[in-house]
């Protein structure tokens, strides 16, 4: 299944059925898109590690929203951009 997961994620994302986490930080003001995931459960399993790594960088706040959507580049959007 490991060889099929990347193409499957791409296909699911192209149809707008992929699960994503939109993670917004303040100070710095940045939006991160974490995904795509085929299932909500797999996203929820992986998200805590991402949030922990992000929190270690010291933002003033971190807020997350889980969405089912189609997403492309850019996956990191700075308020300065």
C-alpha cells in the first residue's frame, strides 16, 4: 500500500475530497496547509506531531481547522507575502 498512497492522495485531492489542516499562527502571522490525507483519522493521527514542531518555533498562538477540500501550492503563506 505504501507505493500507492502518494498517487491516491493526489487523486483524492484533485477531486476535492482530501483532508487538510489549515494551521494559522500569530507572531509570526503565517498560514500553513498540512496535507493531503485520504482520511480524517490519518490527519488527526499525524497532526499533533506537526503542531508540536510548529509550537517549538515559538509563535504567540496556533489555531487549527480541519477541512475537506482541494489544495495546491503554496502550502505556507506569510502575511508579509
